C-alpha cells in the first residue's frame, strides 16, 4: 500500500516538473487550442416578451371576432410576460406570468391578480422517457399559442379563439423512440378552480406525437368530458408541420368539436369545425412572410356571435391573413393584412348596416428575450 502511494506521489512530482519546463509560448498555444469544458446549464432560466399593436378596420367598426385584437383605429398594449423555470435532473418548476389585455382575455374565468398566471406547474421525471406534471399549462390543442412572439401571424385564428386555452390537472408524458404519448385528467376547459357550489366534472386529455425529424412533426390531440354546465364536449384535433428547406415551410391545423347539452337531456348534438394552412416563406434570416388561410364552420350557431349582437348566428367564415415578419435580434415588426368573408352578415359598418366581409390592417411590435 505504501509503495503504491509513493509511486503515485513520484509520478505527480515528475508531471509538475515537466509542466514547469514547458516554455511560455508552448503553454499559451496549448491554452489557445484546448477547448474549455462546456458550462452546465443554469438551474434557473428567465425569459420574457412584450407586444403592442395598432389595428384599423376598413368598415370603421370593431369587428374582430377572434382573440386579442378587438379594436379599431387604436394603439393597444398586448401582454408583458415573464417565465421562470427552475430545473434539476428530475424536477422542473415553471411559473409563466402575463400582464395586460392579452393575459386577461386568456384567463377569462379568473379575476384579479390570478389572471396573470398563464402557466404554473411542477414536473417530475423518474426516468428519461416518462414525465409526470401537475398544475396549469397551455393547451396542447391547436397550432397557435398565446405568446405573440411564438406565432408568425399576430391576429389569431377562429380555431384558437374557440378552442381550449389551458388545462388544470395532472398528466403523464411518455417517449418511445420517435413517438410521444400524453394522457391526463383536468378540470373542465379553461377552469383552474371550480366556483363555489360548482360540480366536480373532469375532462380527459390525450396526445400522440410523431417526429421522425425536425423537418416533419405530427400531433393528434383530444380533449373531452363534461364542462362546468354538465354539457358533454369532445374535441378532436390534428397539427402537422413540415419544412421543405430553409426557404419554405408549412403548418396545418384541423379540428372538430362536438357537444350535447344537459338542458335537453343530450338529445341534440352541435358541431363546429375548422381547418387552416400556414404557408411560410423566409427569403432572408431577417425577413419572412406567412399566409394563413382558414375555413371555420359553425352552421349550428354554437360559437359565432356577430360583432353587433350577443346572439349566435349559424355561419361559415373564410379568413385570409398575410403577415410579414421583420426581425432584428429579439425584435419582430409585423405588418399584417386580413380579410374575413362570412356566409352571413357577421360584421357591422360604421353607418349601422351589416356586411359579410371585413378587411383590416394592423401593425404589431413584439420583443422577446
């Protein structure tokens, strides 16, 4: 044992002697060519964003039937967000907070400071291929998300507006090769807490994903159960993204929602559905174009309320949106033109008459870090 210790000690002395005899130039050269070991990822990550916009409705009336852009001829704040994530090898805590009109509309079932909570959840991964999560998180349904910097169009689709925003409950995510599976139980859609005297209804949520590469991803989504009014609701959703090259990519979203009301003993069924394609062209790293074409069908009059009335009106809408993205570091400037055409008079004009068509233009500024 002593002999081994002496051998190790002598080896260390010899090594130190060799280093001492190395010239300063050789030492500097080695220092210049040797790569430093990568620093470990920080345990706490802080990101954030802010956005604002100006919208002009050519009917000179506030005709927006989709989320977050319900103004005419006004400058409007969107949302200031900050997201804190503390992560260890197996645990992950996320607090995602938003302040402003966009956040208030997103959390429409909450009041006061609670509206600032976009997401708040804790995840645990006992092994690499499984993760358990509890709390509130943004929905897996649909193509678009609440954060403006993560969408290429600033105005939102009809499917986003009428679909779920968030879920509160528990979920499990599994990864098997290039496929992913998620299943969970949550409160009824967009309800973080059930009001006093409410029910204990729950929804089932699920997702299957397949990503053979970064250039192609497929998501099959579901949410269903009973809502806060005991109505039975089921929504089926598909999202696809594909990238042909650095110049061209596309996205697709299709969704179907079926419901039956407790008030009529579930004898009548109501359906609304939609589909949208997103065509992206990026000729320069700092410049891109996105054309969104969406068809939204609500012939049963479940979701479409005319801008001048609270009464639903069965109708179909075809909406075309062209958005440019000018990017400088974390800043994005978005000029956008949108034209909504309906099968019925869903829109109003400044003179009190109604119309099936509504063109609009907006300018948006978005910053994220």
